[in-house]
C-alpha cells in the first residue's frame, strides 16, 4: 500500500532558506519510494487523519494525515 504525505519540515525549510525541494513523500511498506513536487494516483484513494496514531516515517515530525492507495502513484515532477 502506498501512503502519501506532505513533509512539513521540508515546506518550512523551503520557505526559510528559499529552496524548492520536493515536499510530497510516497512511502510503500514503510520505506520512502520517492519525493516529488507533483504526483498522480491511478485509482481510488482514501485520505486518513489519525491524531492518536501517526504513521512511522524517516521524515522529521509526526504524520497524522495522509493518503492511502493500492494503486500506482506516478511522480510527475
């Protein structure tokens, strides 16, 4: 299952240091598959918010809202 989320730390760093690093993270089975500025999901997906059980990630900060899909996720840029 793919889980997509926005890395808030990268968004903040982009603003603070005038950078343009990709902030969308695509994880599959707990591992980062890729980071992107834009993605396309080729099928149904579900948006999840879970205040009490953030997903595990190697990115800084807790992720409490994410998108889940069993379908292909394509990195556009």
